[in-house]
C-alpha cells in the first residue's frame, strides 16, 4: 500500500483536483489525487480491511468532492434507494448510551418514515462519538449521503467545529446561542414551564425538578422549571433540584434518597418519561400515593406513558414532524451550508399522575 503522508498536499494541489472536472472523474484520477495505486483506491471504495482507515477516509472524501459515483461499489439493496442516511447516537454525558431508550426509538421511527417517503435507506451506526475526532470520523468514514446525530451530549463546541468543514449533518437537540450547525428539537423551556405551572395551579407548592441540569436539552427544561417557580412565587429551593440520569433506576434512587433525607415535596417535574416512571416507583414503594400525595409529570410522551399505573401526564414532542424536518434539512441543503435550526411544538398531555 502506497504511503501518501507528506506527499498528498503537493500532489493534490499540483495535478489533482484542478486538472479533473467534476462528473468526469475516473478511478485512476482518484488514485492519483490520493497518491495510491488504482487497486488500493478500488479496495478503499469497497471498504476492504486491507486498506487503512486514513486512506479510506481520504479516498471517500475525494470521491464525494469530485462527484465520483462510488455508490455503485456498495452492495445493491433489494430496491434501488435514492440515497442513504446514517443515524449516529453520541455518547451521553457520564454514562453509556443505549439505543433502546424509548424516546430515541420514537425518533428513529420518525426519521425512518420520513426517509422512506424520500426513497432513502437508513443505517444505524455502531459509533458513539465522544469527541470532535469521533464526530469527524463518523462523517468521513460513512458513505451515506448525510448523517443525523440524535443528541448533542457535551459536544456542542465540537459540532460547531465540524460545521466549519461539513454541511452534511443535522443534530437532534437544543438550539444554543452561538450555534453554527443545524439542529431540530422541541421548545424545552416552554414545555417544562407549562408542566410546572400546571402543578402549581393544582395547589402543589413544593415541586421537585428531577433530572440532569447539564445536558443541553435537560438544562433548558430546568430553566423552564425555574421560570415557572419564580413566576408563581413559590421560590427556588436547592433541595428540590434533584439530579438523575435518563434511566428509571437512577430516578428511583434519587427519589429514595430525597424521602430518606426527610425533604418534603408534593410535586415532581421530570426531565423525561423514564425519569418520571422511576419517581413513581420510588413513591409507591415508600407508601406514597400518586397523585394523592405527590403529582408527577414527565416529558416525551413515549408509548408506555399512557399505559403506566397511574397513566403518566407528560409533555409531548412531535417526533413524526421532527423526523420529517431532520430528513428534509439534511437532503435539501444541497451543500449550500447549514440549514436554519427549527423547534417542533410541545403539548401538555394530562392523564392520571398529576391529579387534574
């Protein structure tokens, strides 16, 4: 296998891209621009394990830039797809990511239906990025037409950096002040504010916020909670801001600890439905009634929410619309730079767990 380190820049500039017109690129042109043999270029396009990852990334990047029809080297599907969208789930903060998260499954479905309408295949990557280098590798090693990242984690700065050179990606997550990339998400502050105000209007005066306050979306939900508590004149009590990961067990342990410490509360606004379910389990194990003693509202409106006992009040997010937005923004950008970020509406769904 030829070595191209140190030679690529001079070869690329002197007799590479400038001498080959887009659409007329041949395999030997790609090989020459990359400084490798034609057989190595062919193996790279076929994702052969005999070619190192750096060479593959370079050749795939050149193939895209020069409109080389490298999709013909990929295995043909049962039906000729118009394109392929890769779905990548970044590693959540402080824990392992789980593709089985019910809300992400709803987002998968939304993206899948939207991709089907556009005649595109979707693939789910095994990669769980945790750095800029991981994000960059997810882009350059994928032969998909674009990538949808489901979640921001702590990678906001890395996504901004990625947007300097890549426009073929969209992120599900919060919209942040200095954002340079396209994101689709819900109006997190408004959703949490509506949930908190609803409990306050029911007469609840000691309302817990249960969830992460660092991840971008959860941080915005926390802000909505704080706005509502202050608006209703309840005052902000640090004892009622209770950390919990987006897992039933974590939320259950957090509420157990709160009860054992003797902290009084009569309402819970949870950062997700999984967290809300963990809170309900802990309250019931402690002999407390939901909603008689404590009202609980979740966030997401995943399918099990209506079937829990009691049925869970929650904030819904339109995952079908979110899927359509992410797919359309990804496919319709046409390399013209990042599309405009957009929020999907939220709605307060009142069921049994809040008591009214």
